[in-house]
């Protein structure tokens, strides 16, 4: 890695000295690099143990198909484009639609449908929904977890009838009553927003909400790496050096300087930003503290299909009471078919399928067949197991996160982001704003 003939008096190569080191090359990492350059950093080392840019924005090219981990949609007013405007021309404009498979075995609007979740319950069902919601508001004033949060706003009966309770368990990976209120409010604010009388009355009157004013976008047909390589090219021109697929061995500090050692070399800087999992950062620093933070391991199944799929939305959520899968995304709706075949990705929480790709696939096939979906030739083209896909707050995790971040801060490390802050960030927009809030001088970050 270094030229031994170009060592300074301290035995270091000048090429190893940086203004800042960033651990992790996901959205938070690359946005942080751009911000630090804006703040005057000339040389930045971005180090990631993954071989590809983008963190958990992963794609897989198989037989002419390009699959993703999850359902990832961008907008043309995203703050990410403030830092990398050159990305815009590489996105694919799309018009996505969302739906859900209900416990009653039909597809309807996501996340709640007044017509199908309420009106189709019949007169007695509507009365039960109203009484259940009223009772929850009066009798359950203390809210301590995700289930109580949802139950307070829509009542027990609609929570079960709509399938939301079943979906919550699929999303969180654990029963909803294990999940901290802080996480529930962040992830499920839409329940509160849609459960007010004013909004419900608007639905009953068949009011049509205006469509989004921003343009919906997807990553390039070639995959995420093609997209983020454009951003990396800009950062390289500004002085960033990317070191991908580098296993990090240790982090040490001497005075104001940090040394990050990898299996292939050493990097030194006066500032260290971490966007990697908190527990991993603590261990690398030699801090013996396990915050006990739980993250979801995700299985992504990749299918191609020819036949009648049984629904017309591009993103379908599983609100049924059975079936391990939680969401599927029809990539062929965005990019077109390949040799006449549609293709899509399916997300399954690994723990709900015995941590087995085989079980996950078998369960998905059985469940969609039971519900009349994907009648035809369904071929599994591949799969992917993604650890630390997103954090889950249980057992007052926010308190443990706060203590762990304090330990890292005392060490001198600035740790934030989805992994670095154990902060659920569902979109690139949120990750970008979060990075700016941490790095920009007070009062200058975008609201």
C-alpha cells in the first residue's frame, strides 16, 4: 500500500495521512464525505468492508435480470441530489403503486383501505371497529410499545382485521408488544396521521388526494453500483480515496490522531466518522461494552415469472395472517420484462424462516398459491442474506444506544446513521438530512 521511500519522520507515508476517515460507504458515508469536502477537508479516506458502494443498497445481476435488496425508490427533490446533482440523469423515472394482500385473501390499498378494511366488514363489523377504537382511546391512555401505539389509534378489531398486527411482526422481526414506543412512533407515524376524524371523513367522502408533486425515480437498470460509482467519481476528484472490501482490524488513538488498521494497511487522520454498526465500532476501539442491540437479518428471494400474477401494483405488502414474506417489488414494472418474463424480489425476515433460504422460498410459493397469486411459471433465480438490514428497538434500546454513542464520543469518534446511530432511516432523504444535521455547523443544515 505504501512506498517505503516516501516516509516522513514519524515512519508514516504521506499517502496514509488524511484530513478525515469515514468508516462505511453507504448513503451516510458518501454524503458525509461530500459535506466534509465542503467544510474544507482535502483528503478523505472512505473505508468499507463491503466490496460495493451503497451499503445495504445492494443489487444482483442474474441471467439479464437485476434485482435489489428491498424496495428502494427515490425522488427528484431528494436532498441527496444537492450533494450529487449528477446522479439525476442516471435514475429511471417510474410511477410506482402500492398494495397489500389482506387476511381476507384479496389485494387492496396500502396501508389501510376504508372501503375494504372498514366498509366490507359489514354493519356489525363497522360498529365493532368504532366501539373498539373508542374503547382504546378511553381505556388505554398509557402507551408503552408498538402494539399499544397502533391499538390506541385504530383499536384492537381493526388492527387484526386489516392485518396490520400480522405485518408489524413481519416488519419488526419480533412481536409488536416487544418493540419500544420510540421506534414505533418513528416507523408508524402514518397510523396516527390517518386515524384522525378529519382524515377518515375525507376518505369516506371519497376525497381524492393530490398526487405527489415530486417525480418518483428508481436506480439505473444496471444496478446501484453504477449509480453510486458516479458519486464516488465526483468524490475522488475532490480528494476522497475509496478502500472497498477492506476488513478493519483495529482503531487506536494517539493524542488527536486516529489510526485505522486494515488487513492491508494503516490510515491516519485527526477526524473519524463511523457509519458502521455501533457494536462493531466499539469492538474495534477495544471498548468492552456490548450494547445488546438487535438488527434484522433479511433474506431476499429473486424470482422470474410468466403467467397471471393476480395484482397490478408494483409493490405488494403481506398483511395476511400467515406467510413469512413481508413485501415484494416488481422490478419488471420499472425496467421492463426480460425475454418476456416479469421479475421481482421478495423480502423475508430470516428468523421467520428458520434462517433458511430454502424454507423462505417454500413458504412463499405455498402462500402465494393459496392466495391465487402468480399462477404460471415461477422460477427462483437466486437469493441474498443481508445481516444488519435495519435496527429494531426492544427493551428500551434507545438508552443503550445513548450510552454506547457516549462511549464512542468520549473516544473521539463521531458515529451516526442507520448503523452508526442505530437509527431507522427508511429513505436516502432521511439519511442525507441526518448526515447534514450531524456535520454541518449549527443553523446551516437543511431542515
